C-alpha cells in the first residue's frame, strides 16, 4: 500500500500509521504484527528521500531502519527509536484504527503509544536534513517492544549504532532520562500433603507462603524506601500471582508465588533474587519446616542518563528555542532506552502523548503536541548533528 504524504507532515503521518492494524501477535491471537505498518512507513520515507531497509526481528515481523544525511561527514550521528507494535483492542470505546479526529485529538490504538512519536521523529529527521544537518540521522521503527523487545535487541545485534538516541515514547514533551527496571521471580513453597485431620504430619505450603508474604510486606514498607533515585524515587515489590492447594480437606503440598520487583538504577536482578532468598532464610531460621525455591523468570534493567549530559542538555536547549517549558522527570514505564544504554548508546525518552493513555479503553493524542514534538526534535537533531 502506497500513501502519499507531504515530506515532514507529522500529523498526516500519524494518521496513516494509526490506520494500520499493527497489533503484536504474541499479545493478540491472529493479529497481523508490524509488517503492514512497516511497509506503509517504508513507502512514505522512501518518497521523502530516506535510505530504507527492512530486517526481520522475528519471522514476518520486521524492523524498519531509515537513514538520512551523510555518515561520512563531520557531524555526530543521532538515532530516533520507536516501536510499531501496539497492544490489543478489547474493551476500547471507539474504533481502534479509524484515526478519528475531534476536538484537536486523534483517536486510535497506538496513537499515543507510540505512532504519534514515530511520526514526529520521522518528520523531525527530514526537516533537520533539509536544514543541513551534517551527521547521519537514523530512524529505528522496531517490532515487539510491547512483549520482549525483540526489535531493538535485533537492531543492536545487527550493529546499528549512533552517538545518541531519543526514544519517542509518550512523555508529554518532558525529558525523561531514567526509568525503573523490573525483575519477575517465582517462589515455589513446598509443603507436605496430608489429610486435613493430620496436623501432626501435614505441612501447609499456603500458610508458609503467607509467612513469606509478611516478610515481603515489611521489606517493601521498611527497607526499599531508604534507597532512592533523584528522578525515580524508590523501588518496589509486589505479589502478582499465587496458586496452591489440592482440596478443602488436604494440607497443600505446594504454593507458587510470583513476584515483581521494580528496580532503580544501581539495583540488579541478582540483587532482587538474593533479597528474596535472604527473606526465605530468615523464615527457615525460625520455622524448620519452611522450604522454598526461588528462581528468576524475566528481567529488564533500569535506564539512567545523567541530567547534565550533552543529550539531556541539548534537548533542553531545543525546547527553549521553540518556546517550550523544560521539564526533566523520571519515566514510569520500562522502555527500550534501557537496552540502548546498555549497548553504549546514551538514550532518553521524549515524545508527544500521555503514557497514562497507553493500552487504555480510550487512546488519543493531541495533534498540536505532535507538531510541537516534531519541531523540538528537528531543532535538537540540527544542533546535535552539526
């Protein structure tokens, strides 16, 4: 499908992208994935003069990498990163892919998270190139951020690099240099099955899990608040899922507890794992029948770029140049910025839209905010790549 859009028109590009169903097939059975959306974007950016390639992050699920400007010139390189996949549409109160506009807003799944950001960064890259930016600007429109971040992982494995990156997640035009990581843990608490009348031989795995929950509650309330980050505040811990028991008159032989630990910069998955193991050891010291196995399921690290870094300061200068307020905050959600930072590419989040509308029954983005984001990003790219 070919869509004709005037070069640099961020609003029109947002409309075109939102109209394409790009639900992540891992999250929504039978969904088409990112391919159709990547093809639309490829056609548009090729017409705008970008050098465009598609590479599969998973079978039939491509990343789009588009370049403009000359890598051989003296300016620094800049990456703009955003994800093409969106979540499911169940429960939405408006058509998910019509890109309806009313009251200065564009409605649709992915409008805020984050096709408005992708459109703003593409328009900004084109405008900066026309203004004579000397370094190369790379558009990375990736797959699968909503599930495993296969897109950005594959991008980095292929060796795509830049001197800095702006991830255009929805931040309401605030600069967000940091966000928490997360660690998913599973605790398998062992008991001993027995008839409900045989208290003398039964070991209640569910009650033992309760002992651990009490320890976790105290740890979250008393220990974690003492460790803080200037933009993010404290880390956190909550019990996400619990399952156990065989029947009403049987001592449960097993209780499985799943935990999520949100980490701040300086905390690792190994730290989170050891925390829970130590709490289990404390219980075992006073209750010899307590037995539990703790294992790591999934982890994504936190992200952190210094507020006085050239990247953050440069975005601040671009905001001031466009008459915008400069606000520096912590990001509430996890993003691909963490992977980019781990790969040695300083990456912060900055884009149009409100993260509180992501995945919501009603999702929209302010058209004016798309325009303002594109203008700020164009100014920043021109400065950075000079």
